[in-house]
């Protein structure tokens, strides 16, 4: 659980995402918004390429 909003984009593959107990399969070229403070987890069902965008910026993933 994080204080950051998260948008996850599946560039390639299939990814199973669980948010607050509900499951969603993210397919290629789909995106999903994960609100802050929501318990979430995921598992790649195939080889995946994912892009995560966080707001506010997560310092632990920043080069600055």
C-alpha cells in the first residue's frame, strides 16, 4: 500500500492485477489506474513489458 497514485500500462503480454481483492487481467495496450492507499499486487501471466507512472514521483525510482 502506497501514498502514490499509480497508472500501469501493459505494453506487451498479460498481467493479472489484484486490487483490494478484486482481480483484473491487463492485456497488451491496456492501462489501469490504481488509487493511493489501495492494497494491490500482480503476477505476469506471460512475458510482459509494463510501464508504471506514479504521482507524486517515487524518489526510490528516481535518478535525481
